[in-house]
């Protein structure tokens, strides 16, 4: 089974850094989604994709994955680029 491991990014809508130290483990899809003929919603019989496990460290997540025989792809957290601006820049 395949899984993705990544660190939770900072929320763009908030200035705080809450829950950014968490590592999340999510399973990859085993089967494709298909539209439901009655409602048109997409779904599948794969229920593992609904799970999201949270870990306090990367090592704990990797230990869990190794213990359960998961092949893990580690997704690196992208670089943050700060755009420093002053209010006076609006009038130049």
C-alpha cells in the first residue's frame, strides 16, 4: 500500500503558526472514483482515503508506516517567500 507523508503547511488566512509542526499520513487511492448514477457525486469503494493520521514528528510517522508495511512518499514542504511591503508602496 502507498501513502503520502507531509508536514502541515501554515494557514494562509491566519498569522499564527498553530498545528504547523504536525505530520500527516494519507493513503493513495487504490481504485478510481466513478460517478454515482443517481446523484452524480464521485465516489468509490476505497475507504482508506478518508483517513488522515496525525503525528507529532516525522520519525513517529515513519515508524508507524514501517510497522504496518506502508510504502511512504515524503512530500517536502515548499519554501515560504515573504513579500515585505509598506503601506506607502501603494502610492508610488
